[in-house]
């Protein structure tokens, strides 16, 4: 570089050193440069979510085949909108269909009968019957069916309203995963129902002709065509029982029954679903019982098979089985509230609960239950245990989970531990792949001198894969966690060929197993996912 260039460079460097941090001298201007930052962007506009679309009442009631038909009782308004109220007649004498119509609710105003009682058996030719066209007819010709379409909502206008499906007739209440049929109360429509509401109407009752015990008539033979019983909670005749094991009362699928159960006196009450002498030809599958003031469901005799049951908030027992029931139940979730008078998760008898009833009656109750999750939460349960078995009943429980703040199992009366072929008594209750997670001793002594050790010995049979000291790891209250997944399962078909084969204990295999979602309702007791709606609100009927 030439001497002249070195001198020029030095001058420039010296000028830069003399500039402060805020002064950058431009050779072109000799002054300061001002940098203007762009103005701050305005805050984003928050668009509120659209208000829920309220239901608008339908213009009128549809026509059904029955005479009289539906009664237009005007409208009813709640937080979800305004609905046309179409009230069913007190007796359906012809097959009728309740269709889903936007802005329309069907109503029960007191007891509603599907048909009149056709008696304990199909009347043969030459015999008069209210369910035959005439005595010469060879079969019942007036048996009717009440069909209820997916998404229909039926509510009770009064606290003593209930639906009775009588012997010889059928119900076809088949909903869908995304459109369950809902039976509920007037308060639920008005938006007054809460997580503690219960006992706001009667419930749904199916009467069948399958065998039962505890006959109403003196001298009648249990299990025979002469053995009938009156439905608990019913003032007028509402009989069930007969000698047809495969009797068909119809289908109940993807159905919710909310806030039901009322007590008339003492031990006489209705619950959400009552099955009296219901035969194996009947389908009961995917039923959600929420906040019954009595049992989640009760089965009086019969042979009906039950599948996919969800029970939340029952205020007495969740499952009550007696009077000679012989059937299967698979996939059962039952969760108690943390408050209230809730009793056992299962109460099992062979005859009725009357201590003076003859326990030698046949048919003998034989409950077969597989893949169940029972979440017991009431440390003050009147039965003193999550599961109470008595009355010489037989039982086979497979692939089950029981969590409880009190004893899990109680057996009453020494005869429940022994076999007696003369009265169809098979032996002590059988447990396979059942785990108990309790905060106290898991076994309780029963009435009649059964010791806690005898109860323990009945449960802890070597090779049956049971665990009475299990630590539950359930997620979302009822879904299997790591501990449940690690437990050894038993093929339920070892108990009854009607069961599905499963490779896990409990009702819900894992988070990917969502058979309960969509057709159930959510509450503080248990949440069944975003596809299920709140129990305190009506599903959309737009």
C-alpha cells in the first residue's frame, strides 16, 4: 500500500473511534441517522364461540297406530331449548313406533303398559285369552311390540311414571352409539337435575315368562307355569314368571336410564331397569344406568343374558340378583358416588331377601359374571361388603376387579359353602382371576356362623389366579393400568360357553378399549370421554 493510502486509512479510523454508541457518522451527511421501528401489531381479535343452538319445538305430534294415539301436551322449555311434548296413552294395544323428530319428546304420564298381561304361557287353541283373537285361534295374535328409534328421548312427567312391558309383548328399543335412546325425568328436561339427583320417576320394567321362585300363590311350584310374582313397586297387577326359559321380551340396546327409582313402601321399589322372569330370547346389551335411587338393575329369576352394562351413582346395590336367576353378565362397569347411601356392588340371593323364604327352592340362582370392574366407595355400606352372597346361591365370577374402602366379600349361611344335588346346589361360589383392592381386611364373616377364614378359603383356591392383596392402578376410575394388565386372566368360557373369550381382567382392557364411549353419559361420578354428553343435559334433538 502507498504511503498516501496509509495516511487516509488512519484518518478514517480515528473518525470512527470518536463516535459514541448513539452516533454513527455517515461520510455522506456528516450527521446522525434516526431509525424508526414499525408500530406494534394490534392484539388479535378474540371471537367468542357461537352460542349453543337451542332446540325449537316440533309443530305437532306424529301419528301412531294405537287408539288412542299420542296426546299433544304443548311444549316444555329447558336450557337446551323448547320441545313438543307427545304423551303416550296409558295402554298400548297395537304395535307402535316412536320416531326421532327434531324438537320432540315423548312422555310417560303415570304407568304406561305395553299390551295387557297375556299370562304365564301361550294360550293353546280352544282356550280363551286376552291375547288371542278368539278361543279357536292357535296362537296369540294380539302380542304387540313398542319400537323406539335411535336418538328418541322419553321423559316421565310425574314421579310415579314407569314403563311396563307385559308378558306376551315386546319392546324394540335399539339405539346407536351416537344416538342412544334416553329414558329420563322431567327435571332433567328442565335443567334441574344435578349429580346428586335420583328417584325422580319409576323406570323400565320387562315382564317375562321364564322360570322364577318365590311364587305369589300359595302351593304353586317354583319354576312352573303356576309360579308368578308381582313386580316390586307396582300397586296394580304387574305379574311375571312362567315356564318358558327362552321367552323373548324384545331388545334393549344402546339405552340410557337416568334419575329413576321410587319407593312405595319398605322393600318395595323400582330401579332403573327391572327384569322379571325375562327369558334368554331377550337381548339386553349396552345399557347405562345413572343415579337410580335403588339398584342399578335387578333381575328376578329368568334366563336373560346381559352384556356391556355401565352403572353410575346407584343408591342401593349396583347389581341385585335373586329368585332363581340363571344367566350370564359380561363387561360390567359399576362406579359408586362418593356420597349417599350406596350399598353393595353385588347383592346375590337365590330366593328373595325375606329371611323366612325357603332356600331349598329351585331353580337355584346361578350368577355367571365375567370381565367386571366394581369401584366401591361407601365405607358405611349397610351390607358390610362390596359383594354379599347368601340364600345358597351359586356363582362363578371370572376376570374381575373390585376396589373397596371396606371388606370386598361376605358369604352368609354355611349352606352356601356346600353342594347339594337335590336342590341344584353346585357348591361354594367360584372365583377365577379376580383381584381385590381394599383398605381393610378383604373378607368379612357372614350371618349364620360363616367365618372370615371360610370366606378367605373360598376365594383363595390354589390355581385360580385370584389376589386378595392387589394394589389397583386403574386410570380414569375404571380403565386397566399396569397392575391390571400384568394380572393373569382366565378364559370366561370355562364358566359358560356363552361368554366371549378375553385375555384380560376387568371390564376395560386398556385406553384403546372404548366400548363404553358415546352412548353413555358423563357425571362427576365417572367420565366416559368427549363423545359422551353430560347426564345433566339432554342430547341434541335438532
